[in-house]
């Protein structure tokens, strides 16, 4: 029952919005291919203990959310166990290059849900976030998600001055 509910929670927002997947490439061992859903990247107002969610009351939220798809290629051990791909929802700190996995759904070869998981944490601490090293699958995903939010914010304004007023100096 929980698996079906979790799958429905992921499916409804994705069905309502057009999904634009960005191919982030394969891992160095060629066993994993990662995609970012550009349309899912959004600012996320989170309270994270042990750090500051906002630098000041006038600045934008520190965290963003994004949905990633991890596709298991040929010799990947998870593929051998019947998993074809997974979708994960991450909370990301672009400033700290860290992420927290909020939920995950694993799919089989016929797009059936094989497993699912959702964090039961109601409050997050900075220590709940994992550091993603540059030039790794996680590091590349964070870089692309952070670049995507900047691009979306720039695209939503007429000019750079409007961008500064809307997203940096909010009055």
C-alpha cells in the first residue's frame, strides 16, 4: 500500500507537468546513467538545523529540490537484481555542494515499482546532508541542478537588473 501511495505521489506531479530530462552522462565505470528533470528544479523553503536556511530575510532560500533518474546499465549489480532505473527526489544546497535524498522509487524492466522508500525525518540537520565530490555522479547532478535554477530565474526576468531586484534584493 505504501509503495502504491509513494508511486502515486511521484506520478501526479510528473503527469501534470511536461518532463524535460537532461542527460548528465554515464559514471566512469559505465554502469550508471543519470538524468535530471529540469522542470522539477525549484527553490525549496526548508528549515535545516545547525545551519542557516536564509542568509537574511531578503535573500532567496538556500535549498532547491530536484528529481533525478538513475538508469542501471548492463553489468550494474542492481540491474542484475531486476532493477532497471530509480527516481530520487533530492534537496540540494548549492552553496555547500550537499544533498539529502527525500524519497526514492525503484522500477523494474516493465516500469513496475520494485521498491520505494521515503525519509521519515520531519526535521533536517546539516549533518543529514551528504557532500558530493566534484566530477562524480552526485557532484555533476548538483552542479547541473544549481545551474538549472539560475537559468530558470534569469529566463523569468526581462533583464539583469530585474533579476537582481526579483531574486537577490527582494523588497
